C-alpha cells in the first residue's frame, strides 16, 4: 500500500486541531520537536509540517497528496484545488474592517480608498463582483496596524473572535466569506493513494458525526410513548425496551447537539424522566 502524504500547518491552532483529529481516527504520529516530516506507526501516512500559505502550491505540484487547510487559504491561493470534507474546526471569517471613527459603513464606501490585506486575490474578486475600484496594499502579518499608521483606509483579514479588531480600534463592515478547515486533495494524487485517503475520510466522518451528536436514554410512560417518540429524530428509529415497572419503557436514541436543549425541554414537558445524555466518540452509519 502506498504511503499517503498529508500536509498540516506547521504551528498554531490549526496544527493542534489537525493533530487531534488524526489522533481521534486512530493514527499515531511519531513527531519530535521541529520535525518537518513524520510517519505514522500504524497507518501508511506521512505528515508534512508546512507554512499555511505554502500548502496550496505543494498540493498543485503533487509534493503532498492531501492537506488539512483553511478554506480561506484555498480560495486565496488554490482556487482550483478541490476538497472532499469540511472538518468543522478552525472557523473564521474574512472581513473588511475600518477604524471605529471612520464614516465608512459598507464596502461601497471604500470606493477609491486604500485597503491593506494578506488576501489580495480574494479582495480583488470581491471588489470586481461589485464593480468597486480600490487600491490594495499587500501585507503579510499585522494587517490591523495599517490604518493606524496611515497606510490604508481599511483592511481585509481573517476574524475569529473579533478581539484583535477591537484592540486595534477597528470595526467590521463587511464579511467576504466564512471559512473552516477542510480536507483538500492534490490533483496529482494517484489512484492507490486516493484509496488510502478515502479510508481516512471515512474515519473522519465517523468522528465528526460523533462530535455533532449526543446519545440519550430516558424513561417514558407508555401512555405518552408515541408523543415522545415523535419528538425524537433518531438515526433510523429509537430503541424502545420495557422497564421492570409496568407502564414504563426505556427509550434510546441519538440526537444532534444543535437540537439538544430544545428537544430535552419538549421531552420533559411530555412526561420523560431520568434523561441521561452521553457523548459519542465515533458514529459509523
């Protein structure tokens, strides 16, 4: 079996989240401090630790077969590279921001103005879409300082919590796109390595489904059982078992964590008792 080459960010939060999901899918990586490449002990995978902005070119050239990378980086530097899975972590926005005391309140107000950014291609496409002319200044790092030193009238950069904008006296006026980590694929990947990647994708899907779901067990009075079952959107249908006490049943099912509190409230209103909620490590459908 061919060894699959996967690129991840060399350092930072995306690196941590990437290594966590690889661990969760059962891939053990032997990597020492400052290593740029490491092999898995129990799976045909090599991990390449690379600068985030360099990964799209490595994918294009076939130096690596796949990558865990922010979708925003693909849009900026690898728009022709496909991804096969959204990973649900490292979520952020690419936004336009201006000084708090600026009269600008929309992108249209930056017509003829100067915008500092690390995402020039993304900004160009967006401005062209709305027929706006602006002067771009490409900056790598510390984009937020540009308005304060008179280099630009606004900036375009990634925004996670918004705290960096606040600290630098900036306000968000436009969101260009939202982003999260994705599993991207090199157009040069071989069929044999693609087969290995599909196995990894299958495992990742099981982990993500587990993270996004809760396993619940509850006791239901039989005279309200149908009403309670209708509230539960289980994988196929809930499991119902009779309890030792007459007139009661035990109900087991899986619900989305996004629906969790609303469903729990409805279950209690309709007579459910002894509701237990358990995390799910992995879920294979």
